[in-house]
C-alpha cells in the first residue's frame, strides 16, 4: 500500500484525501432526512460531538506524546474547538431551514473565500492565480446552485418565508467556522504537531463542548432504531472517518486549497438531494454542478512536492 501511495506526490495525495472526505460529508444532509423527528441541533451534536470524541480516542497516544506542543498552542486549539462546536449546529440548521442542496451549497461554497481571508489576515499569504481561478469557478458554480436552489422544490424544508434566508445566514456562519477550524488544524500540523494529534485535540475538545447540546436535544435519537442508526452513521462515517482523511489532507495541502476542494461536497449533496430526497434542480443548478467539478480540476495540485510530516 505504501508503495502505491508513494507514487503520488504529497499535494496530490492530500487532495485525494480531501476529496474522499468531502464525498463522505456530502451524504450527511440526505441521511439526516431519514430521521425527521430528530432536530438539526441533535443531529449536529451527535455527528460532530461523538465523532470528535472518537477522533480524540483514536489519537490518545499522539496527543499524550505531543501534549507540551499542544498546551503551548492552547489558544489555537481552543479557537479551532470552538469553531468545531458551532459549525454542525449552524450547518444542519441551515439544511433544515433551506433544504439539503441549498444549505450545503451556501455552507461549503462560502468556506474557500473565508479561508482565503483568514490566511491573508493571519499569515499574510499570497494566493496563487491558479487558486483564485479555481475558487472563482467553484464559488460561481456554487452560487448558481444556490440561485437555482432558491426556486427548487425542497421536500422537508420549512415553508415559511423566513426559513430560506435564515438558512442562508446560518450557512454563511457554517462556512466561516469550517474555514476557521480547518485553518487552526493546519497551523498546528505545519507547526510540527502530527495530523492525528492536531485533529484529535481540536475535534475532541469540540466534541466535549457539544455534549451539553446532545444531552438536551438528543432524546429522539434513542426513540427508534432508525434514528439511532442515523446518529451512529453520522458520527462514525462522515465525521470520524471523514475527518481522519481530512487531517491527512491538511498535512499535505494549504487550508485554502483543502476548503476549495471541499466544494466536492456540494456536488454530492445536490445529486443525493435530487436522487434520494426528491428535491429538483433546474438546468441552471446542474450547470453549477459542472462548474464546481471543473474547479476541482483546477484546484487539484499537480506539481511534485515533498509531503509535510503528518500523523
């Protein structure tokens, strides 16, 4: 297996990890519709909360061995953990109010711009022309999906006139917090902390912060096997396995590149929303899907480079 992976350069392998994680994340909105009696707050808390605690358990040894480095960067860990706690509550509430496709597109589509602003302000990093072109195509495609989704049929979403605008605002909050914890984890990794330790610390602490929310809202998860299965899937597959892959990706590519590649999630979510949930997107929405896919081709690194150390 190592021989096969060794044929890929570091950034390309990192991009593949991020794309695989994004594909798993794209299933969450559709899976959540199979537990309609469970609130979006409970879904977010069980997904990211339990998934985050599993990340910490998976990384107990690396966290212990690098405790001094993590403690010395406690502010960065706390910032990332706070963003981890806010993100799922905003994200799943956005999908509940605006629909799976629209909520996902706004949340993930806004993340690359937020990530670029964070990197520019915090690290004075200059964005490459390639990244700007890819992000422009991707965000434009996500914008088309968003515009098309505004007139699409959204089974399961609230019909009140305030629901979609509120969902869009919450989606923007989700995008900012997603970019923030991605940046924090990448900073820890680039500072010498292994990806397992960084992700375990940030997501583990974020999971702890989400436990009170789960305790208050999580009762319906235990009312039926269907609800329980949805919660277990959310925590184990997209959140635990997905963020393990994402951590490996962050060890090899910049946070802005990772959030740009995460636009893949919007495509998976939109397609599943149409095929499984029954949402309908007009032709403009499908054009947005094509543009997002095209942006992934531009954003994926191709030049050989030595991979950064990661867990």
